[in-house]
C-alpha cells in the first residue's frame, strides 16, 4: 500500500470566487477595471476575515478561501454577493462552495475538493452562488437562505451527475429557470443548434481571442497612422501607404471575425 508521506490533508469548506467578464472589461477600460477589482477585493477580504475564513490561493481576479464552518462559509458568500451586487457599476463575481477533502501545500489548497468548488463557481450566474450537496447538508435550516436543487451537472474533469444547488437569498442573483440547468454536454449540444459555433467555445479561449483582436487593432492604427504620416511627409504623391494600410485592415478584420459576437456586443465593439 502506497503511503502519502509528507502529504497533509484536511476537511474544510472551500469558497471559490472569480470576477465575471474580467477580460472583456479590461479590454474596454483597464484602469477602471483594476480599480473596481481592488474595491471588490477589499469587500471580499474583509467579509472572509470577519466570518472566520482564510484566503488560501489567489490568481489575478480570482481567489480560493477556506472556512472551518460550513455555515460561516455560506454566510460569507451571501454577504459578499449582497455587498458587490449593491454597488453601481461594480465588478460582479461568481461564487462556488464545496465541503471536501483537500491537500495542504504551504498556504495553498489543492485537490479535487478545490477543483469542484472552482467548477461550481464557473457555472454560477453573475452575482450568484452555487453550492455542492455536502454544503447544503450542513447549512440547511441554519441561515436565512433557500437552497434550490438544480439538475445533476457534468463538470469539467470531474465525475458526471454532480448535484448542484443555487443559494437563494436577498441581494444574491440567480438564473432564470433554475430547473433547466443541465449537464454541460447537453447545454453544448443545444447551443450548437441555436447559436453560431464560435459562441460555444471555451470562455478563456474566447477572452484570449478578444484580447488578441484588441491588441492587433490598436497596433494597426498606430502603424497605419505612421505610414500615412510618412507618406504625406515624403510628398511623393503616389499614396503608397494605401496598400500596407489595406493589408493591416484586412488582418484586423480576420482577427475580429474569430471573436464571438456576444463578446463584441458586451465590449461595444
């Protein structure tokens, strides 16, 4: 039998929080988005500390926190969403909660328990909270919140048929038609039938395409403007800059075509 020497495990309640549409907002206004993230993190960090939690992992616009109490973890999630959702033009977050076994690696938490909380966060609505059955079993009836069962869901890299619950409370947003939440595989097939294929791509990949398009457009304008200025300054009169500018415009057009339409709409492009 293999012994996991040096591996520390523990049972804890994991809270996974991540900013919604962070990349899209950064593409529109980097400074305002960073300020909104700082403000949101100030609220989140304060509430987690007040509820007896600890921030374990951080990554850009997301974080993983742990709580010794399931009830306090749910209470913290509700308090966070109430605070963030009440702000005008604030940065919305998604939150996932799970009670499970984790591996302790210094200050960080690793393992399937963390992964499950993160996957629940990914499918939660903006400003909303999704939780696992393990959380509901301990928190049911102990908070001024409703726990609504959704259809069993298939989460990325995790076993199929995981029970998912939406946390319903004042100030916490939730999706319309919660009973229609289905496994990702089924939802993907439905999207293929009703939307362009480009809109069914992975969120991170979509965001990367948007960032690349914004980068190419910005630099094409700079280079194109420089070429036109050089053309005018030389005074040759052949308007040679038209051709390289046309090539730059075509490259930008190709990059734009690869960005899903819903992201272009959200960013006003």
